[in-house]
C-alpha cells in the first residue's frame, strides 16, 4: 500500500485508462484477431499452417497495437496531464520529473504487457507443438520474442509520453511511430545504402538508426526455426537495450511539467 501511495500519478492515469472502453476493446480485439485472421488462409487444404498462422496473428496484433493505440494513448495522456496542471501540482508537492514520466509510462505499459501476455498465452497453449522437444523450443522462442518486443515498446511509449507534455498530441504520436516504422521496415532499403557505405558518417548514421527489425521474430515462429542462441539473443537484447536507453534519456530530458 505504501508503494501505491508513492505513485499517485500512476494510479490516477491507470484508473482513467481502465474506465475507457477502448482499453478492453483492445484486449478483446486481440483474441478475435488471433481467432479470425488465420481462417483467411487456405488452412482447409493444409491444416498444418493453422497453428503457426495463429502465432503469427498474435504477434502481428501486438505490433499493430504498438503502431496505433499504445503510442496514441501515451501521447494523449502526457498532453492531458500537463494541460490540466496535474504535473505541475505534483511537482510542487515534491514528485520529481523523472518519477512523473515513469509513472505515466507505466500506466500505458500495463496495457502493452497485457497484449504481450495474451500473445504469449496463445503461443504456449493453443499453438504449442505436440512433440515435447519442439514444444520446449517453441516456448523458449516465445519468451525471447516477448522480451525483445518489450525492449522496443517501453522506450517508445516513454518518448510518446514525454513529447505529449511538450508538443501537440499528433506530433507526439507520429514521432515514435515513425521511429518504429523506420526500425522495423526501413532497414531493407537503408541497409544497402548506409550499412555498406565507406563513409564513416553514413556508417555512424546506420548504427544510430533504430534496429527494431531485430526484434521481429515472427518468421522464426512461422517456420519453426527454433529459438535464438544465447549469444544472438544477448546481442539483440544488448543492441535494443542501448537504443532504448538512449530514447529513454531523450524522453526524460524532453519531459515538461509546466502547464
């Protein structure tokens, strides 16, 4: 109870989000999407594709939520709390800027973790392979996917919250969404140009760009390629962790409490 009283902004923001129907529709939509989307495939001709198709649908929905609902709610929450003067009021009461930013981010992160949990539960129950050795590798890969996805999502939500306190909601929503799009899809076009360039500035730019494509383990699930090796997983987690730390520091610096 003492810890809850020390995070009033989190409790206020979380209660506000829970009172909105869109939050529960987000979770309901995940279950419906995982059930309905794979039925659009020719599974009747090849029933074996239904299992990986459901796993693919679960994580596609998680990425869609990270592109749309999650950053929108984060930016709107930060903007609303600053506009109403709640941040300035709590700052006068002794709650620091960093704590306020983390509390707002945590309120949205709860729903991100709920989406991840739904994807994990579906993958380790409904779509779990029958062979014990395959099932163990499937569970390991699913947990790795949940970890690297979270490493991508949390810093982006923090950045959306911080930008929401400083600029318009639309801009605060579009910036993390654009970073996610570049990191997830832009590498296919940028890698030949920047990755193989002889110029040091271009190589530095390539390293500085987000590499969220490393967190997309959907092909490994669909084609049952097995989990990442420990070295590969730690390497990917390290890259995403460093980039996430940089975005988080940027967000904390941009966070504004004055209304």
